[in-house]
């Protein structure tokens, strides 16, 4: 059983670690998940291991990753949601989420992303969060709008070879500046 560094009402947030290949295969081995995140629509075992290593490296280097999510009631892997550095800007991150199909449409993406947004702005003191989605995944676009992201244009995404709708959300700081 994984330990959680953060929890919401229904979700436990953990960290990807060496040896998590079976969990990574459970998530990124599901074609309904990967069809929106890579050009050929599915990850090979090598792709899955490489993706897991990227997440582990991001945690070590930047203290963020697309953290694995677990259902509190069952301990079952829901998917992942988290942040990665946004290389074009200082103090900016990209948010992303990948959920296993059986957890779609149940509010988990909104719940997880809301917690990640709060972490990004409150804990990391990010000034801007960015997001994007596959052009054929309209539900992700609706979710980003519901989370308060503003559409900023379509940007080329190398892994799919397509232009993805892109969004940003600015931090709202209170107090005297």
C-alpha cells in the first residue's frame, strides 16, 4: 500500500518511485489513457518505463510530478495528476492529469486538479499554471474551463504531432504588492 503525502475527500496523492512499473503499466498501458497523449495512441513497455522515470526525475529535481492518485475507499489506482516545470517561464508550471477509464466521469479529475492548483499557487508560489489537451478530447477542455483556466491559443505538442488547445491560469495574490 502506498503512503499519501496529501489527501482530498476521496483521493490519496502518492509519489512515483523506482519499482512502480506495475502501477505505471496499469495506467499508461491502458490505450484509453494514452490515445490522447502520444502520436500512435499507445505506449510500449519502454515508453511506460521512460514516462515513469521522467516523473521520478521531476520529483527529485523539481519536487513535482504527475503524482499517482489512489481512491481512499479502496486503495485502487485512479490515475495521476500533478505539475511539471514550464520551461519557457520562471515560476510557472504545467498541470496535467491522466485517469484510468473506469474513473472517468466521476469527478476525480476535478477534485485532483483543484488540489494540485491550490498546491501550485499556495505551496510553490507559482505565478502561472499552464495546461493543454488533445484536440479530440473536448471533455478536458470543459474541465479546464471549469477549473478557471483561460484559452490562450493552439500550440504544437511534439508527442502527438498536433496543435493542442492551450490554457493558462494566473495566481491571484491578495494584500499590498
